[in-house]
C-alpha cells in the first residue's frame, strides 16, 4: 500500500493507500518506547537524518509524511506500513511475483472452502524474547473485526467469521463465505503482536506513547512523532539476518528539500520519488533513481449521498469535464498510465489477459468533452450549475490538482470551493467520512486480484467510517455481486461477475478514474536494491553495494 502528500492513499508501501507500548510487565522495554524511555529520548534527542552517513551498516530513508503509527489498525498509510513490515510479520506473505507463501506459518491447509488451518513455526519469539503463541496470532487477526478497535484494515477482513487457537502451534480461521482474497489480504493486515499488549491498547497500539512488539527482522529502538523511527537488526529473528544493521526513517515533506537531501547524502534514499520530478532526479550524482509499474489507481470520488452529486447526470457531467491528461501531467508527469476504470492495470491483466484494453473499451467511457458535459448537466436538476465545497490537504500538490479541476468545472457552470485543512486533520476527517463531497484519492493494493479492491470502492463495508468507499456508492445488489466475486475462483464466471460490477459502476460514475502511477525509488550508490511492486519489507531488499 502508498499514502503520499498528494492523495489520500490506502497504503500498502510500494506501493498501495496502503499507514508502537506502555508495555505490560511481561514485555519489558527492550529497546522499545515505553514511558520512561520516551522521556529519555525527548531529553537527549533522537538521531538526526545525517547520522551514520557513509556507514554501509546504517541506512537512512526519508518519507514525505511521518510514520506516526506502527500498527496497521490506525496507521494504514505508506510511510506507516513501510516501517510496520520491517518489524511485524503475518502467518503468510508474498513472494516477488505476488504469490502468497508461508511466513510465521510453516504451512496451511484448507479442509473446506471456508476453513484455513495454519501450522505455526515453532520457537518464534518477539523482539523482547517472549514467545509468540497461537493465542497471540489468533487475536492479532480477530482484533480487526472488533468495532471498539475501529481498524482501518477492517474492510479487508470482513469475511472472517471466527479465529481460534486450536492447538499450541495451530490457528484455525473460519470464513463467512468462500473468499479468494483472504490469504492475500492476510499477508498485509494480519500483523502478529502480543495479545496482552494489543488488548490493553485497542486504540493507541503503535503510537510513540505505547509502542509495539513484533517478530520481524528489525526492532524499534527510537520512535517519536518529530524525530522519526530508528530500527535495529533483531538478533532474535527466526529467519535470515538482514544485511543492514540500522535503519533510520525520517520525514522530509518538501519535494525539493527531499531531492537535495538525497543528493547531498544527508539521507541515503527514499521510496517516494515524486513522479512528476523524475527528470530532476535522474542526473543526481552517486544516486540511482528507478521507476517501476505500480499496483495503484488514482481517482476522483464523488459522494453519491451528497446533493447535487447524488444526481447521476451531475456526476457524468463532471466526468466529461475533467481534463485527465492535464491533471496527470501536473500531478505525476509521464510516470503513470491513464486509467479508464477503477481497477489497477495488474488487476485488469490478471482478469482479462494482455488484451485487457479491448475489454475495458466496452465499458461506458467519459472522454474529455465539454459539450457532452454541458449536455449531461442540462439533463440534471442543476442545469444552471452550483457551488461545490471540497476539503483538501494544504501544503501538498492536491491544491494544484484542484485548481486544474476548478478551472475545468467552471467551464460548465460548477464553482468548486476548495477548503484547505492541515494534512493530519484532512486525513482524519476523510477516513472518518466526515464532510465527504469530492476528493482525490490514490489507492495502492497488495495483489492483482480485483477482489481486493472491489469491497473498498463499491460495498457497504467500505462505505462505513474507516473504509475507502469515499463515494458512498453501494446497493444490496452490488454487495451480493461483490460477495459472488469473492467466492469464485478465477474463470469465466468470475470475469463476467467483475465485468458487470465495472459496467454498473461506470454507468453510475461515482468515481472518475485518472491514472495508475509508477513507483519511484532513489538510493545512494553505496547501496543496491531489489524492490518491486510486490515487495513488502523494503529494508530487507536493500544491501550494501557489492554485498
């Protein structure tokens, strides 16, 4: 999953959108941030971005927004999951091709279409040395289904009926219905943490004041909302040791400041190279910048419950009035592919094959056409236009994008009234579905399965607070169709079911697809990387050059 300053993203680190205890007595603050240690860090100051420069055993990476919560339940953003995947693990993960493979589980079986039985690895311990138990593993999934937790990942586990520890090293998951996306989603959100810790902190697990514990190749040694995160190699890790001993994550929000920091060696790199600045990054000395195809989709969401956006002719008019090409050039430059449907390109390829373009060409389309836009608006209840308020994150490229959009809409009589909010306030309101009208989103996904995205954008579950259905677009019939897709394995029947959803969604126009953006990583040449669209733990894919 990645949340950038430009869009509201589901975050899966690229990837997407898409982002840590007063520790119980059983789990001592072994290098983690619990009460007294936090006070010490605030007094002494955390390491600055330049510390360790030139040391091949220390990697300093910059993000464009802070990794402020190291728990996916309340930090489902790119910068947050970037760190989470280094310290927290799931029973399953993905390989370089996106295939689900074992991680904390040695294996799993499916005795029937709705049951998964996981055999856990023996001898796995958390970074403080305490043993991981089957109870820890089971609770780490079930907590996302608890309304009191209000998990941002809840929409990815709605199929889960029950999770139980059924043996010392065994966990059994029973689904409500057969769901093909359960395992891919589990690889992202089933982050295993101690049950006692998570139960004591349903709302603030992973914050600097509370902390977290994981089984991953790294552990947190410093974490503050102002100074970033420092990770150290977890010497108790059950798997191969990471090539780099220390990883520091700092935040640089301004794109040009970020570029200069990487160029000067103040930081070693970033996995959030702004696509529209690709030409400025390419000539940097001693820095290698690379872009690769992502698994994301950027779109405008139009709240169908908000008048006048509740009028389908208004939504279609806006769709025709948006100059997608101009918006893409402004926001991401040429490091993106145009989008005409809500599915990502890897999803379309998985569904229809290499010739997916001919399939999506059959869907209702809304090319840039002001005459068609005026005609649609004339058919609506608002033929003379109207004012449309829209919140956005100040200090980001969203403002530029909305200026382009405002100019487009003004040509057909719609006056867009952008309202700036501080970034944190904007994101908090949006994920709570507070004040939704029109907004720009960029959601990144973990798999090429359309069943991962559809519940987010067209289901009743995604339309609830902390879901990603910012258009509030769903019907009982659509829910049933989505559930049908989730229960079918790949084949002609599943392809047809997805096509019907895409057709209905395009006809109703709750979303205006814009583009699928490429991911960019820049790294000092003292290091090498093997990062791809399906990479979860980026830090284990970075090594000292020549290692």
